[in-house]
């Protein structure tokens, strides 16, 4: 007997424009801004960024957004400074900057 869910294959959008603007959806769980415990924050060199979107896809908090002009920006109110985006950027255009500098 075939299970109906197992026979349904997920098909991702074929065009980049069909993906959502961000990786997270409003859920009502994150209700306050960063609690000031972040020691470093990611900074994107927008001049060198190729918009490959690896950082956008891998950000665990969904704080990297695509802007209307095709660039990327980070919502520092909710970024925890984990550095995953900087480590995974294959073009080395994201670096971690000491907080307050």
C-alpha cells in the first residue's frame, strides 16, 4: 500500500524570484530585540557580494534579507552573531566585526 505523503515529491521553485524574500516567516515567537549579548556581528561587503544567497539560506535565525535592489542586509536587532554566514561564505565577503566598533 502506498502512503500518499511519501508519493508526493517536493518541487522547489525553478526561478530565484519565486522564493520568498526572507528565510523566516513571522511566527510571534521572537518578540524582543537582541539582548546585547552578541560580541561580534557579521558585516557584508556589498561591493564584492555576488548574491549567491548561501548566507541567506543558512542563517539559523532568518535575519539576512534580500533588499528590493537585489542586495542583502542583516537585521542586527535579531542577529545573534553566530558567524555561520561568515564561515559559509565561499567568496569571503562577510566578516565578523567586534561589536561596538
